[in-house]
């Protein structure tokens, strides 16, 4: 492409080729012949199962359809094995994950499985444990002293020999059997002021 430029100071016209300039080099390129067509001219690619448009590099299926195709179907004897071995045993028997066994259970519309075993270390109640009601507490002077001493260790009523007895006349603290007066004296030595309720 030839452009004509009229200079102001000169009376003659200057001709130059626009294709020689880097900015306009794209304009002078010849049309492509043969070879791979431009990307925009390629037809759109669709999933062979659902017909959704997919990426050109995909292998004929969209992600949801390929996930469904790769999933293992539920075996015919799954219910018998599940009743015999349970979920963990069925997973080991079929060499499948527990998530797959759970999906098979959902497909058969079985009710959710209850956990039979408690977790390790769950024997004691977790979190906040309410204190016993005032009517169940020993409100005597020795009972209040025992409540104070329970901050430092176990204190409970017992018999004279030492076995626990809720109606016993003695108290046991740190392997020592104490009377009411001895228990109150120990609590006062540790800072109890005699007003715990």
C-alpha cells in the first residue's frame, strides 16, 4: 500500500510504503493458504452424553459426565455383604473407599448407619457439667469444708474403715479418714473462711 504525504515546506509529494512500517505490517500480510485454520473458525465441541459445550482439549465428555462414567456401579450382592461384614468390611471386600460404600447405600435408599462405638476418651462428659442442686448438697459445716477441699483433690464420705458410703459419718481425703472437725480444721488451714455457700 502506497501512501502519499504532502509536506508543508516542500512543493512536491512524498510517497512511502506503509507495509514497511512496523505498526502497519499486519495489513500487508498475504492471506493464509492451507495449514491449520484459525481457532475462531473451528466448530464448537460438545459433550457426547449431555450435549453441553466443552473445551476443545476435552475428551468428548464434560466433567460431570466423565465423573459418572468413572464411578463404580453398586454390586449385585452388596446388601448381603453389607449385612454380613458392615460398611468397613464391605469396603475392604470390594476394595472400595468408605465414600463409595456410602454412595451405594444411598443409591439403595438404606437409612443412615448409626455409630456403634464411642470414640476413645469419651467416657467422661465433655464441656460444662452442672453442679448438683442445693437440695442434694451437704450444707453442714463439714459439707461446706468438703466442697472447698474438692478444689485440691477428691473428698467424699466414707465409713470408719474407709470404703465410700454416702451416708457415712467420716470423710476421706488423700487416703486419710477424717472426722467432721478434722476436715473443717484442714479446710481452714488451706484458706477456707467458713462461708462457702
